[in-house]
C-alpha cells in the first residue's frame, strides 16, 4: 500500500475549543448520506495525524477539497452526515484542514459523538440543504443562528450532556477534569 | 408501562428504572479494539491520564483489518498495540483469530444482558446474543479503557416483527437488505432495532448475527434479538453462566413496529452506492461482475460458506471473475476446512484467504480499479469502499454471490 505518512503513531495534540461564533466562513457543500469512507478512504487509516489525514480528505469524492480547504472553512452536508464506519479519522481529517464546524440537516450518531469528542462542532440545521456551495457563513451558536450569504437559518441546540464536553474542548480535556465517574447516575438529555 | 429489552438491560445494570431518552453513565462489560481504531484509543487513554485499564479481562484486543501487516505503518500500529497489551496484561488475540465481531462472539466475550462497546461500527452484531452492543469512536473508547463506563442516551426501539418461512436460497441477508430498504439509511438513527417474531425464533445464530450486524446501516445504535433456547445453546462452552429470562414486555413502548413476511421474498441485492437500495435480484440480473467477495463479519460464517458451496455444486467459478472467499474466523475456517469446502472452492477457481476483513476494509487487498464491479456479501457498498470511487459495489447473500461467481453476471441463486 502506498502511504503518505511518516509516522503511524498518534500525535499528542490537544484540539482547540470550537468557536461559538465565527464570521465569513467559506462553505464546502456536500449532499445526503456522506459516509466516513468518503470523508477519509480506508486506505489512509494507518494515519492518525490530522494534517496528514487532511491531505486525503474527500479523496476520490471531491479532490479539490484537500487542495483548497483553508483554516476557518466550514463543511455543510445534507441528511445523515458521517454515516458508516466509526473511524475517528473522519473528524480528524476535517480538523487537519482547519475545519472545526460541520453543519448538516442530520448526523449519523457515531460521527456526531466523535466530532464533539475531538473538537469538531457538529451543528444541526434543518435548512442546511438550502446553503449553497461557496457561500459565506456567519455562525452564532448561542443564539442558534446561521447567516449564509445574508439568509438566516435556525440551528438546533446540542444535547445538554454533550455541552459539557464541548465546553471542555473535547472528551480528553473533559476526562482530565473529571474527579469521579458518576456511574449509573442519570444526566439531563 | 412495560419496558423494551434495551431499557431492561440498562435498568438491570444500574439497579434502577432507566427509560429510552434518558442519559446515563453506564458500566461496560466488554470493550473491543482492533488495529485501525485501537492505536488512537490507546493514545487517548494515555492523554486522559490513564495508566491501567479498568479491567484487563474485559478488554478484547485483536488485529483484523490489515493482517498480516500490509504496510510498514500497519506493522507499526500492530507493534504499538502488542506493547500495550503486554504492558497492561491484556490477552492479545493478535492476527490469529479473525474478524473482531466474530471472534468476540465465538470466544464468549459478549453475553445476554451485557453492555458491550467496540471501536468499530459493526459492534452492533453482538445483539445477536441479546447483549446491548454499540460501536463507538476511539476517544470514547479511550474513556472506556480508563473508566469502564460511558455516557449513553438510552435508545428507543424499533420492533421488526418477522413472520413466514424463507423460500429456498433466501435468508437472513436478503431479509436485512429488505429491512434496510424499508427503514432507510438513517431511519433508525439513535434507535435500537429489535428483531422478533416466529421467523427469528427459528433463525440460527449465524443468521441473527447477519441481521444485527447491519443495524448500523440504518443508523441504528444497536440490533438485538432477545435470548432464547438457541442463544443459550450457543453460549454453552463459551461462557459459564446460568440462563435467565430477558425480553421486551408486551406493553413496551416502541418508536415504531414494523412487520415483514419472508414467505414470498426474492433474493435481494443492494445497488451502488447506498445500503438502503435493496431490490429483488431479478431487477439487476445480468449485471457484469469483476470480483465476488464471500466473507466479512456479515456473512463469513460456516453456514454462509456452506450455502455458497451448495450453490456451487460441481460447477466451476467463471474465469473472468476474481472470487475471493474469506472465512470470518479461525474457527469458521477450520469448520470449512474439515467439511472439505476449502478444497472445493479452490478447485473451482476461488482464492481462499486467511480470516480477516479482506476487501471490505478498502485498503488491505482486493481493491477495485475504476470502472470495476464487485458483488459482495459484506455490509457496505459506499463509493470507494472497496477501492476506486469509480468502482461499484453490490451487496447480496452468499447464495447470490456464489451463483453470480459461476455465471459472471448477477444471477438469481435459484437459477443455477
């Protein structure tokens, strides 16, 4: 197998907290059922470094993405974004290219959680299909509003129990601050 | 109001009444990592300050996606995981046993009523023994390795009630492709699918595994079959435990109830590039195929290979088709070997490989060139899943795969 990788052992990098507000983000628009094989094909799964992974993001699906994606860009999908394999390489491949927000009409469950855990903010917006490729987006998570080329759309709040993980900057940071694990204690959904 | 089997599993584990929609930090009975997602999970475990895993007996560690190592980075990942296993004192199945999900079940590492997680989306297969099992990412797995617990939003359940008798050469794979086409690729997101009804109560463990394996293809968090006589029989010799009653109450609240009858079902084929596209084989019969793959966690068991061999009979595979057959585990390989089927497959022109994920991994071997078509008994036909994004993957049962491997075109297994 041909590998564009120097080291296969995972990098020790703590990801930054996703922005709660952001301005003028360029949209990379995708359709429904974008699976994690499309985000990062199986042949690159020995790579764990986000930067290296990002070089192969959407390879064969949309080749210009990896060449042109810039820090602060945003990926927008339709329904069931991130379906398929549990590979965390998928949100890592987005982070490596500087994308730390994904907006979609709906997300596949494992991708949603992986994203929150590694510091990509998944934002549910039922009108995401109305956002055009190349649009400029401004985002205000607290207010629950996306502005895409002057049109405003509502976003849905993240489940409460996951907000703590987002606020901590991902599950690793959250876990580090955890004094004890509240096994069998219910949390608010 | 009664409870679903999933609500009962969480409630029993935690000793209080837990219902769908509630979020709970639940204790974990088993945690599986493999060579693709394992290294990152281990890294996250250390980043979280982990030094010893929560329980060495409950961690299942093996390699199946890239074995024997197909590249230097893959070999390095294996070394990394071997060191972790040795350092922690975790038993390492290494490259010897086969595809993770098959191994977890046949080694008795998942059992009725347990909560098991795996860093692989098809972990939902362990629902075949009445466990609540779900696939998670590497960071969640790092958390599990450290704490032995994980946050769950307890899912609602879709009840799939199946009746009727399977016609000849129609089975569990045809049923699940047909259910996926009905429910849709995201129709079960955040939900569990419980397979029940007279047909399921007669279905063997291999078939139940095929069904539960593909719950994720509808977005399902878990697939599950309530444990019964067949389940407890399967558990014998795999796990020392007494049988007990576990099942949904009659008045349990379901997200939805769906009914299926298999008596008139045709063999099904899912067309590229989504799993919820199942159509009767007659709709795509005659489609040229370049490669046929019979194997994977979905359909690499002895029962699957036996059915393929029955369809094959005394015929040969088509010389224009690359036929790749991979038993799902060492045990399944041995059963296939002892039954003389491997010799039969090899003589008919197939490549029989050692247990692993094979072409379904989309990176190790058996990749498609642009324009090529694969017919596969595995679980995903996404663009690029088996190589080039300009290749096509169709999904089907072992019987349909074998029939098509003989003719070189997609073929109804009842017509060869």
